[in-house]
C-alpha cells in the first residue's frame, strides 16, 4: 500500500497508484473515469459482460484502463494493487474484497473516493440524508430549497448521480445535496458532512448483512456513520429514538448541534408543525419563546404524514446552511414529485388507484398505508429478509383486502393470516410481468367506492421487473386498461 493513501486527496501523486475498480455500474464507471483523469493506473472488473458494460469498457480502455468482464473476472485480487474502489452493492464477504482485507489493501466506495478527491481544491459542503425510507424525496426537496436560495447545487449519491460527477464538473458548486445508502456509508471512512440527517431506522437490506452476527445492528452502525465528524447540524427524527441515539453516540466536530424534526409542536432546537405551518425553533435567535414560519403544510406535495416528515428534515438541513425561510417554502411549492411515490394514476367509479412502487420495504409500505382510510393493498415481491407482522398489526383496520404477488408473497400472506384473519386475501401466482393485469383485476373486484387501491409492495421488484419504476408503470398501465363500465343492464 502507498503510505500516502491514508490521507490522500486530489493533490496526491495518483500516477503512482494502482487502483482496482470493482464493478462497472454507474458509480464504478464514474470512479474509473475520475482516477484515469488523475493519471492513476486503473484496472476494472465486472462479472457481467452486458452490452452496457461492454460499451463502458470500450470507452475506459480508450482512456487507458485495463478492463476484464465476464465470469471469473472478479474471482481474484490482482497482484500489486494499492487500492480497491468497490461498487456499493458488493458485500464485504465477496471473495475479492475478502482478499483485499486479508492483504491489507484499503477498500473505498465511490463516495469515499469523491470526498477524498474533492479536497483541497474542490471541497464544498455536503448536506447528507440517509435512513430506511424517504431519502430520495428528502434530497430532492433539499435540492429544490437550495436552488430557490440561488445556490448552485445538485442531488448526488444514491439518488442516481455519482458524486464523482460533481468532483469532475469544471463549474464549482456552492453545496451538494447527498443521498447515502447504508452500502455507500459502509465503504466510506473519512466523510465530514456539513450537516446530516437520519430520517428513520427500520429493518431493510438485511440480506446484505447476512454474514454479520447481528444484521440489524450492522445496518444501524452503517447508517450512523453519516453523523461522524459532522461540523454543523445532526438532524434526527424525534419520533424515532434510534436516530437520536445515533447522534448522542457520534463523534462530531466540537460545536455541532443536534436538531430534531417532529410532526408535533417543536421544542427549542427543533423544526416542527404548528397548526397548518412548518415552523423553525432551531435556527432563530429567540428559539426559546418563538418560532419562524417556514412554509405551509399545503406546500408539501403529495400530502401525507411521512412526506411532511421528509419536508421537515429537508428544511432542517437547508436552514443549517443558512437558507432563508422564503426559499424553503418556494422549494417545496416548485418541486415536481418523483414518479411512483404516492402517485394517483387513475380515479374511476369512486375508486382511486395509487402507485407507491417506491415503497420497497415494510416501513415504507406502512407509511404509505397511513395516508389512507380504506385500502385494497397490493403487496409482495422480494422481502429481503424482512417481516410484515408489525405493519399488518398496525394497519389491519384500514384494509378492505389485499392482493399479493411475487416470489415472497407468502411472507406477507402469513402476516395477514396471523394478524388480520378477516381481511380477504388474493394471491396471484406467476413471475411473468403480465401478472400485474391479473393483480389489478383482482383488486378491482375487492374495491368499493371511496377505497384506494394502493400499490405499496413493501418488497423489492427484481423478481419480476428491472426496478420499482417498471413495476409502477405496469400497475398504472393495467389500471388504466380496465374496461370502462358498460351501459346499465350489461
């Protein structure tokens, strides 16, 4: 290992480094591209030789990288590698990463690489968001608030744009809105956020931590890393004690503050709700006896309790960076919500069809269910090692019925049998994508005027679709294709 890698930044002698980039996805390609620009000796490996990877490999080889794709390419750590930059989805138990650990070769993620390379010349504040649910929406809200304040910013990280893009951009940013997953945080070692928020903590992605003695504890540890070394504000969820405990345990920079967000009336050092207003009792001089109006609840779209919580967290991060109240409100009002997030796709015969395919774990599905009073629930897919007992217990009273699909539909069905035995349940077999038409017909048969048919699967989608977006599109298309009612008497 090169000794200077321990404190490496963008000014380090990268032409001396031999770097292996493990994985040629979006983040891997960005990492390799940035390292090549700095003159490093770059090797790239990926077990997939898909057309997309082959195209990326050709481009990187043109720039000077050595790329190996296909079966066997990721089995062994090449000799004389100084650093491995891994894709976030690679588990620590992956043979190549185990070999790196055994050889004392440092392993970074693309996020860690971007943070290192941004210094000293391109270092700008990062406002980070993690948590089990709501990350993308919160980061998009935060980005919109920052833009409304006239700042050059962007949403990066797990939201879809690699952070290396920001580092390589010749135009400097004022601040970045950064979404970080537990996987990305696991492979990050020196991040120092201006401010950071953990929105919530619930079981998810436990299969990634299957090799840990306590997968949930390992997941929690990775989420908590976002607070380490924070310089200004650690934003936590008052309703989720685990997030506040993370702040209490974090080794932060002296002077950093703990800032809570709550759907209730805020205490000092909190952002919260009074009547129909979002108010600030954290970043105002007279916070002990007064509050500053930031926005109206009606500025939050779509309106649902968990989405208001997202807005509160985004507002706390924005205010920590000095964003004025007017920009918080404008940012919320002008934001176009992302697709597949509590998105109404059809209203017919008094029944509303809502796509929340982004709800890929039980906690997210529960938050979605809480927004409606009478629901035909469409659920199932890849459960990722999670359970649904708590969700069903909490929301059984609002279920008109449930229609289940996907490889782990039995997990959801079991929870419904145990905790909501009177709720009608229809299981739709099959793993072909056309099964969604059968699901929608079954849901239509259960729904009554005033009901919401809600796709909030609580599961991942890769058993049947390439992503949650494709699953949501299939649901919307199937709902819209329902035959309209015929004339009376037919």
